[in-house]
């Protein structure tokens, strides 16, 4: 049986057992039990509490008459958390939530408020007099569980622009009349809600960028305080903003690294960060680091922070911050009026960029891979010559870096004939002309030789020699005309011609 009516679960007010211990303490003081031997009285059974609630550990101690208590100490798992001395008062700042309700006489009651999950453990009491120290032979065990009314969060994201929702929820063991969302002015936001869960669409959240929204458990009351006297809401985060840290001054270039920081302290340890980049969800912490930035890393960034508490929770949304990623400019060499010119005509080469976002530019020119002594955006030739031909490139540079164009080939004309200014094609053209001249002369020579041989053969036939009818006649005189190097020779026997690769007439 409880002294006060409350929801099921660990209690934060005095139970009957705690009241019995306090009554025994008062009785021992009234009956002169202070003259008894050394001793410490703690609750027999273990204690339990919820995070965010409070718990009181009743305690009393005795010592022989004539002893003077100089200091008392409470420890959790052998680590001192609170101490009271006759000279310095209560100490150990590491236990700000631990309050010693006793004294240096016989009362050693300890109160923990609000409880945290890390407060669980074995608690023991020790006191010191002018002659010795005395520690409780046994410790009291405290178990701390998550409070059923702590508001948790979850996020549901779907493909598409701002498709999804953020949900706040509590345990079904929490005694409440539902969850509701409120804006910065305390006005309730209409949304889908239930007894233990409430959803808020991303479209509504996007409308409240730069603000802090609250998800509140209606009907929740902190039982550590008297009815009608509730503490003010704490833990509300400050409005958020996104800061961009870069490795150096100037804009962020493609390949650089940068860090996004979500700034806005709430003083709460139970907080979760997440990011929205171009309407897509990115998990992360209070900072988002980008290594080797690409053009896809540019765009809009929004930071959100969820701060969980008991009975309420907060969702802070930062304004949108735009991050620009500069790509190296594309450089071109433009020839005016064109890359093909006649000798003596004017020619202008201009170095052009595809963007005007860069300032403080310097220029360098290269011909056939070698740097020229010219540092202007335009390279002009009043009268182009043969030696001016070749491949030209332009390099643009400033404090952010440099970018080089592709090569542009310049050709020149001799009169009405065009020639590539490169010596390689010129040499090939000359060799081709010589080869054509040689083959033409060779063909003329062979044709004249064949005609001469034909005439000589015709003259010998007209001299009166008769052909033997029994000897097969040749179809054509051209069948007996030899190839180059093989000259027909008359036979010593019957006057016929034959071809011999070794025996020549001359």
C-alpha cells in the first residue's frame, strides 16, 4: 500500500518501509539509543526508481556516547558521491543531484533527484569520529529504469521531396491522455495523434524552419513535486543555425573538404542530430564532415535536433544554409578569324572561360608544350608566319588553382596552297612527290623499251624467213616480250627466242 496514489511503477515518495525506518530513527533518538554501539541502519530490500523521478534512501547511524562525529560520506559502488564535514559542509560536486538530508548526529538520509540511468548501483554510508571510522556492513541496491513517460522519436523517410514524418512516442505504461505537438508560440499543431504516438509530416516541419517545436504528454505530472506545484519546463533548446567551416579562405572548390556544424546548445545529454540535404535525409552528429567535395555535395542543408525529456520533447529546426561548390573553369582557345590563315595575315588567339565566377586571373600561353613569354588573355599576330604554326594552349590561374585548355592547331597558307606548319607532314609530302616522279619515269622507260623490241622483231620477220608450218605459231608478239632484266636471245640451233635469267644478249 502506498501513502499517495500514483501510476503503477517505481515510486518517488516515502513508502511504508521507508516510513518505518524513519520512525525507528526517531525512536532511537528519543529513547537514548545514541549511547549504543557502532551501527548503520539501511533499508533491507533493494530500491527501484525511474529516470527523471526521485528516490529517498532512509538511513540512521549510532555510536558510543562521548564520540563526536566529524564527517559523513555516501558512496556508490565504492565511489564517493557526497560528503558532509563539520568544517566545510556538503561537498563533492560530482553528485549535484544527490542531496544529504541528514546531519552529524544520527540521521544519514539521502535523496537523489532527478534520477539518471547511471545512478543505479550499491549505496553505502560511512561516518568518522575523533577516534575511528565506521562503514555500513551492507549496502542498499538501487535499480534505475527508463521512465515510461520519456518521449522518444523516430523518423520515416520516403523517396520524394519532403516525403515522410517525425513521430514522438511514449510507453503504454505512461499514464497520459495523449501526445500533442505545439509551435513556438504554444499553439497546438493539428496532426495525426494517439494515446502513445503522434506524427508530424515533413511538410509541416519544413514550414517551421528556424523554430523549436514541442511534443508534449498531456496529463503528465512530476510526482517528485506536490500536486499543483510543477517545475518549469527545462531543456528547451535554443534555435539552431548551420555554420560552414572550410580549410582555407575563399569559396569551396571541387575536391576541397569542409565541415557543417549544427550550433545551438540545449544543455541536455539526451539529444539526437540529423540533417536534410536537398530534401534527402542524412544521419549524423552535431557536425557533418565532407571529404573531397563534388558538385553533388552543393545545395541546401538543414539541421534538426531532437531533445528528449520526460513528459515532453523538443524538435529544433535550423534555417536552410546554401553551400556552393565551385568546379574548375573550362578554358578554350579561340582563333579569330580562324585557325587557318595565309602568311602575312593577322591572327588573334583568345583565352576564354565558361564562367565569370572567378576573379584575379592570370594567363600563360604554351606552343607545342613550351611556355611562351606572354601573360595576357589575348595572343595577337599582326602578320602570321610559317614558324608561328603549331599547337597552342592557354592556362588560367589564380589563388584557388589553375585550369588548362585543350590544344588548338594553327595552320598557314602559301598563296592558294595550304600546308600544315608541322615539319613531319611537310617531309611526308615531299617524299610522296619524289616517289611519284620516279614511278612515272620508270613506266615511260619500260614502255619505250617494249616498243623498240617490237620493231626489231617485226623487221626480222619481213627479211624473207619463212615459218615452218609444223612449228606452233605464237598468238601475239607481246607474249615473247620479256620482263625487265630478261632479254630474248636467238637460239644457235633453230633461230627461236628464249628467256634466260642468266644469259643476256648484251
